[in-house]
């Protein structure tokens, strides 16, 4: 537990990436940006997952996962502090870009580091529990921003608070002794990582990560706009939509951590995908803002465990390529950079419903992927 706790806390720091949703709403209001322009904020965060993930996977193969996790937390802190002390459009984009770089490093290194410190038979369960820890930070951030805005007249104080937490978490982990597993027989390279995409199973799973993160960031970024556009919700109420979503994710990952100790991962992935797709479709037909809030909560429940399930199933199949697979999986988090601008563009051109249909398409693929995994197991 002395080793596990600081590793799990790095997932709380990882949640700071979800501040991008609050940034979208607040910056749009304060700087008067269009939907298309403001959705470039998620792109500034998540594009780094595409650029840096594979190189970080190779880097950690040589220098150790714990060192890389600490590096990610310090860069996250820098990304938090810059927009607090220098609040301009340029500094906002720079701060969120650094947040994306730090988070990319954390996502690549924290998952395999967690796998190193837990029993192998509890891998899927603890990966889901780590997402529960991450969801706590994602859920409380909008409330902290609203509280600081009401109490002190400055929502940006949350940047300062979370920056300090990132530094303390890095110091804590730095002084914790962690025994890491290393593959000394075959060192990872960028070429060996990208070559894995020639394996159809890995390609399908990587695309699944791309799209489930697209849903996650898409709901985070668009839920407030959806409630305001469709139901004329006030901003304070609409901003709580993402907290409701992350509350659903938090409960979903907590339940998943328990249920995955008893249920087969492939079946759990199938039922999660069905619930996620049906609830996204149901949101399009919501008749009131409170009904929409309930559905947003259910979407969070549905998609909560899909990321750790895909990661776990892939690493289980190719355990000796964990660093390379981790790099590819986190590279696919760049779906958070691609999907929201598409949603924003379609919203500007054709309305909020057209933007939401992008999320429906993502959910449909995840259902296909879950069915593919279940059939592949049955025919194996």
C-alpha cells in the first residue's frame, strides 16, 4: 500500500487534463471565441498524445516508468501555473499545451507502472480503480471553479491549487521505492512500436481508444453548450453537466473495479459499449434539461471502463510489448484533439444535433469492437 498509494495518486493528477472543459466554457465567454475556435483548446491539449506517446514509451523503456511519471507531473504543474499568472489567449493555449504534454507522459507511464505494483490477476480491476481515482478529480474541478469564482471572484485560482498538488504528488512518488519490470531482451524503438500497427487486433484496439477518448472529451467539451443551446440552461447549471458525467464515470469505474474481479473482461466491454451507445442516442431525444442530466450521467456509467478494458485486453495478449502498446494506446488519446473540433464545426454549420451524431458514430464502433473481441475469444 505504501507503494500503491502514490502511484494511484498520479492518476488524480492525470485528471487535471479534464480542466479543458471548464476552459472551453470560460474562455469562450471571456474572449468571445466561436465554437470552432474554442474547440481548438482541446486540440492544444490532446494533439500531444499523437506526437509524443510513442517516443515517451521508448524513453521510459530506457529510463524507468517512475522517473517518467514524475516528469509528467512537473510539466503538468507548469501548465497549470502559466495561465494563472499570465492570463491571455496565448498563455491559455500555451498552458493547455503544456498540460497536454504532461498528461501524455503520465498516461503512457502511469498505467504500466500501476501494472508493475499490483498482482497480475487484479490488473483489470486496478486499472478500472485508477480511472475511478482520475474521475474524482474530473468531477470536482467544475465545482471548485464555481466556488472560487463565487467566493473570490477568480475561477483561475483552481490552476494555482492544482499546480501545487501536481508538485507535491511528484515529490511524494520521487521518495517512494518502486520495483519496476523491464524487458531487457528487446528494447523498444519507435519503429518497433509503429510496426505493431501492422497487427490488425492492435490496430482495432488502438482505434477504439481513439474513439472512446473522443466521446469522453466530446461530452466534456460539448455538454455545457448542448444544455445551453437546446434547453436555454443558465451557464452555472450547464457547467455542472460535465460534473454529472464524471460522477457517472467515477461510480462506473468504482463498480467496474469490483465487478471485474468476478466477470470476464470481454463481456463487460460488450455491455459497457451497449449502454454507452444507447445513452448517447437517448440524449438526442431528451425533452428537458434534467432528463438530459440523467442521460449524461448514464453515458458516464457506460463508457467508464472501456479505456482500461481495451488497454488490459491488449496487454494481456501481448504482455512483453507493454511499453510499446502503452505508447500506441496513449497516442490514440489524440482522439480528444480530433473529435471535438469536428463536433464544433458541425455544430456551427448544422446545429448541435449534427455535432452529437459524431459521438453516436464513435459509440457504434465501440460496440463493433466489443462484439469482435467476444467472437474472437469464442472462436479461439
